[in-house]
């Protein structure tokens, strides 16, 4: 999990996107933001962005052919 203090630079409530600026000054467009999460958020607001990533793997026993 990664957390960063970011600034809201743009919002598109119709498309569900938010543009944020990270602490290094780089802009990121976040998609699929639910409209309820945009309520009360204004341009220029400081937010804490939390990023998590998951990985799924499957383990299967190898089948060895008889010789």
C-alpha cells in the first residue's frame, strides 16, 4: 500500500475522473471514481491518495508422463 498527499487539479463528474498532482509535481488521472466520493471535494483540495495492488497466482502440480 502506498499513501501520498496530493492536490486535486481537475474533476469530471460525468466521466468519473479526477486529476491529481503528486508530491513530485506529476499529474495523474484517476478513473472510475464513484460520484459519492467526489461529493464535497473541490479543486485545490489536499487529499491523501491510497494505492493498493493485488496479485493472484495459481499453483498446480505438474503431471509427469510415464516413460
